[in-house]
């Protein structure tokens, strides 16, 4: 799912534009706290086989989540965020139908952007580095406690996990970003991702952004996926931020392996002070 605090385009440096952040969890430099809720859903439309060829979806999956989100900036160069989803899942495989719901895993993280963006010689900003570290706590139900035939009541992952991400971004002029991240879980293969995006400011209240991401498990079989997405955000400085977005796996042979091809959508609203 396209979670709100994931590494993605931020545009958070220009604090006087209410919609600067293309990630709803990112605060501008003059903003202090954020509290919001997001709705997200995804549908399995196909599946890559282990060789990366696209086939029909099996099992048929429909997933949803309601995520509570809070964030606080402790200084000009850093902020913390916490998010907790409640997940809903529906799976069908042949004659088996399985439904489940429950609290998911809590994710807490810090984002550090230590350098102030400066204007370059051609008017746009000079790119600056941003680092994000996050911890996943196993507050959800993992597969060992599942009672469903298709594990639809599994809402979390066993054990604690962590994620580190680094990117360079520009917020002045035409905003863009490029980054990489590494996720580590004790009971899952390590995953590495490379992602980037570009955005456009539409006046002072609107932001439009597009993203492209490829991630791969660090295993011999090369389980992987490639995703594209877009998001529109509207906001007012030190008041509120609303967003709507959509994304999908790129369902082409060779761009994924041994995973479902998912289409997703999300929307949300946050209060900012």
C-alpha cells in the first residue's frame, strides 16, 4: 500500500506554501504538528509468476486500511511521525472465501533534512539530502496467529522491523526527488528499493506529483515489483492538508516476480499547526 510516511517526494522546504508536502506526513519548516487520518484500498488485478510473467490473480485480493497519523517537527531540520493502521482484507481462491480485519503494525520514524535549500544559479533550488529512519512494531496479528484459510486476518508481520532511506530532493522551481531505501525484518527477506518523482505547484494551494518505484527482495529468486503513482494535494499553511492519489504495479513481464499486481487508491485529511 502507498503508506503516507514512506520515502517519496516531499517538497517540504518552502514552508509558506500550504500544499508543499507531497507526502502528507511531511511538515514544512514553519509547521509544528500534524494529526490526520487516511483511507487506502488496493485490489489484485493479476499476478506475476516466479519467472516474472503476468497471469491471472490468485488468490483474488481486496485490501483496505484506515490509518491514524500524527507528526511533530522538533526543529527546522527534523521531525518525528507515528502511524497506526486498521486493516481490512478479503481473499477468494476457488471455493474458499476469507475475510479479516484488525489493528496493523505501528510505524514510528524520524526524518532529518539538515541542510537549508539555496537558490541555484538558474533560479531553481539546489538539491539537499534527506534521511528517514523508521521502526515497525508488531502490534498487528501475524500469520502464526491466523485462523483463516487464506490468512485474511493477518494484519501485521512477526517481530520488529526497521527501514532506512536516503534521498536528494529539490523543492524550489520544479520539484523533484530521487532516493533509495532498505527494509529489514527478522522473518522476511531484506528488501531494497529505488524511487524517484517529479511534481508541479498549481498556484499556492495545490500540488501535483508523480512517482516511480522499483523494489526487490535480496534473495536468489529476485522477487520484485515496479510501481507508478500520482497524487494531488491541496492545503493551507498552518491549517489543513487534503490529498487523493492512485497507483498501480506496472503489470509487464520482467518488471515483477512472484507477487500480486495491485491497483491502489488513497485519500485523507490532516490538521496542521
